[in-house]
C-alpha cells in the first residue's frame, strides 16, 4: 500500500509498505510487548489524484501519516528514492 505524509493538508507520496488491503480505518504497529500495550497507529484513508491525460480523478486507499510519525516502523517499509 502506498504511504503518504500529510503536511499542512497536502498529501505527499513518500513510499510503500506491506499493509493488507483489507485493513480497517486504522493500522496499528505494536512497539513493545503485546499489541494492546504500546503501539503506533496510522490512519488509512482515501487519497485523490488527478493524473495527466485522464478525465476523471483517481482515488486510492493509502496509509496517511502525520508530520511527526515514524513511517519506518511500518512492515516492509520502502522509501521513495
């Protein structure tokens, strides 16, 4: 799944992670101990883009990280190079 960072309301593509498509509105990454102890929560939402050459917008589900979140915690994290 693609990962975007929300910076001042603008979504910027920053990489990909191995997140199942069937995940709900929140993806939780356990940090210590059991998953219910301490975890980082990432929002899953819709990102709309307007690709060149298309008449209609393209909407996709993606992880949307806030400005201070550490996306490297996501499973299978791959940054854009």
